[in-house]
């Protein structure tokens, strides 16, 4: 029972880290990154379809994303979806491929984005602390219900804290890596 609580907490913390990684992947850092287009849905034969399912996305240069539709008839729909999205980059269509040129970020904008990354990292840490609190509350309830002893409770609490510390360090690494990527000129 207690080990289940700890394993669930660990799984939730890993999911929080993965969620942060996905969120940060959406942030433009002045260089091409295919995950920038992950949320774009294209109306393809009346069905909203993820862009990466109807086109290949390549990075021919450091600041260029090249979208090659598998079906050339979807070209206009892809272009329209990119224009309507929140990425703020105008596509250039040459009839066979769509190119997105990622603009160079200003120093001021880089610092703003780095602050946003820090804020998202802090939110992920808050989520992890909440998971830790819930796990410890569940363990205390188990001790109160005489399912585990007081000594076992201390051991399990330490285990939860160890998992929390490791997850917090992972979040710090993820945030630091993204900040370095953004601030790099």
C-alpha cells in the first residue's frame, strides 16, 4: 500500500517533468525547432489533423523549418492553419514546400522569454511539492489507520523527499538548458 503511494507520486512527478519539457518545447528560441508546430491542427478533408501527420517537417538551416506535405492538395490548408496559429511566423509557399523563417530574437525579448521559462519551471516545482504533500498525507493516513508503523512512516517520508529532490533537480536542469538555448546568440 505505502509503496504504491510512493510509486504513484514518482509517476506524477515524472509526468510533471515531461509536461514542462513539452511546454518549453513550444517556446521559440530564435532557432528552428519542429516541436514549434506540434499544436497546429490542419483541416484535412473536414477533419482536424495534426500537421506532423500530413507533412514532413525538416530543418534545412538553423533558422528555417521546411514543411513538405505528403498530399500537395493540402498545401493551402496547411498554410492557412499556420497563419491562424499563435506562432506568429508567416509561411512562404513555393508550390512544393512551405518554409518558415524563424526571426532572430532581440536581447530584450530573449530575457523576457527566459523569465517566462523560469516561471514555468517554478510552476512545475509547485506541482511537485503538491504531489509530495499529497503522498505524505496519504502515508500519514495509513499510519493513523495502523496500516504502517511510525518508523515506517518516517522511512517512507524520507523516500518521498528523495524522489521530490531528484525531480526538482531535473526541473532545474530542464529550465537551465532552455534558458541557455534562449540566451545564446
